C-alpha cells in the first residue's frame, strides 16, 4: 500500500471510529442530562467548567459555546484551582468537571473542595464509577470503547465525545431560553457571521448612489445615468414607484440589434416587474434573491417607493459571501 492509500485508510478508520462513538452517546443520555440542563437553566449564577490536559481544552470550547448562546460561563483550570484559583467559583455557580477517567490526582483534590462550597457538581466523564462519577450530583456519560489512536492512548474519540455532549447541553439551553438569531447577533457583532445576522439592505443602499430614469428618458441619457452611478443598472420610475429596470446587459443587447438609437426611450428597452427587496430586509436575504435569480443587482423599495440598489459586489465587500 502506498502512502496515499495508507493515509486515506487511516483517516477513514479514525472518522468511522469517532462517528460510531458519537452515535452511541444517544443511548447514554439519561435523566441526569435533563436534570443538569434544567439546573443550569434555572441557576442564578454562572457555569464554571474545569478540567485538566485535553479535557481542559475541550472545557474552554464549551465555555465559548455557552457564552455565545446566552449561558454565562467561565473556564477554571483544575490544576490552577487547587493552587489559588478556587475563588473563581461563586455561591450560585454550577460547576462542570470534565475528565475521561474521573480519577486523575488533580480531580480527586478539587472535587471535595467544590463539594465543601455547596456548589452543584456536574461530571462529564467516561467512567461513571470513578471518583468524580461517585461524587458528582449529575453524570453526563461520555463513555467510549476505545480511542481512535491505534495505541488507544492519545485522547481522540473521548475528547470528541466530551465536545459533543457540551454542544448538546448548549443547544438544549438555547432552546429553553428561546434564544433567537437576534440574540445571537448581539454576541457576534464582528466578522462575516455577525454581518449576516445584523447587516440590513439599508446599510448598503445608504452608501450607494441611486440611479433612476423615467419611462420617456432617452436611451442616450439612460446610458449616461448607468455610467455615472457606477452600479451597472438603473431603475425606471414613475413618480416614486418602480416600473422597470435597465441593466448594462440590456444596453449591450440593444446596441447589437439597433443601428439607430436616437429615437429609443427607456420604456422601449426596460424589463418590467424586476426583482426587488425591502430596504429593512437582512442583507443575507438580498443575497439569496440574487443567487436564486442569477443576477448581480437588486432594486430596493421602502414602503412601496424606490429606495436604491444593492449590488452583489456590496455583499462581497462586506464579507457576506
């Protein structure tokens, strides 16, 4: 077997092993999971998540997911906790301790200290009969038969299972809170994700020019309007209402079929009933319309009146695509 085939084979084995283990987690869900979720939902404090080694890394990711979906959470490293950071835990906090074995030395020292503080303890562990499992108020079982590592040593499948249970917990809490896309946007104001959630069409039309002509505007003047406003399009309006659209493509087609254009008007070459979007619609909704119809520009309305143009390039520039 050459290196390519060997690499692909090992990769497939890893993915299949982890997929099987994750699928098995559904059979390990119990009343402890629902009770722990309800406890966190009703808690007046935060979720403090702790662990050591690779479990600590997974803990930081779960903390980030909870924070971004409306559940206040903080990470506390298990080793640091027993050397001065135990004060991180406040009176009403719920503590989640992550450990595959549930028997590591740091966990054995930390757990009694948590219990002494009267905080409720949730264990994410693959060994419910471990020290951690026996001391915890609730157990979220992440048992895996073996690691994807061929030596069954490197945390692979087990940490994936921990991560998935953390995601399941976060999503259940999200559902209980009725956490909406608007709520999500408050926690993700930056980057492409944030813009998809809060950027509106009006934010884009405000920075664009507003090309428009009347039905009786000469074709020469139409060409000038499209060129000056630099959006490759102009609306044809009557009063303040859209009655048609002319694109630079329409101009090219008109020139290829007409030797004499001096008598032509906008109404002679415009397309009627053009695609349009409301000014207060989300920018991502405008993108959907553009992609569905294979077009680059979209006319914008507000209360039935022409409000401007949104261009595919605007969405690219804002990182929506």
